């Protein structure tokens, strides 16, 4: 399955140890981990998925600490962080994502101070 490019695990019980398996799927372009009851544990493994164009982490218990591991995903075009514990300071880690076209931040702690990182 090394050539797998799309993986939708929405609502599946993904644990921190599952990230070890996910991190070897380097051909992934689309990964949906929405509603998987994720925390910040294991987020560092996401940094190995450098080909990702779409990443959905919405409706999980991740925080700003997870976002530091996304800053190297420079091919990312769409990132969904809806209903996550993301605040203003977390957005600084996304400033280098020059290909990002869609950023979903509904029901987060992001306010006007965080939006300055997007300009």
C-alpha cells in the first residue's frame, strides 16, 4: 500500500500508535482524520507526510502543540482544524505553508490576533 494516495479514517478510533503506520504512507495526498478522538500525542509523525495536499484534523482534541509538526507540510493546500483547541499562537506555525488555499478554523479559539499570522 506504499502507493496509497487517499485515506479516509473519519470517525475511526485512531490512536497515537496508529501514527507509526500512517507515517510510512508517504504517497498520501489526502488524509481525513476528522472525529478520530486524536490528541497531540503522535502528531509529530504527520511531519513525515510531505506530499499531503489535504489534511482534515477537525473535531479532535488537538492543540497548538500539534501545529508545530505541520509546518514542514509545504505541499498542503487544504487544512481543516474545525472544533480543535487551536488558538492565536498556533497559527504562527502555519505561516510557511505558501500553497495553503483553504484553512478551516470554525469553532476554535482563533481571534483577531491570530489572523495577523495569515496575512
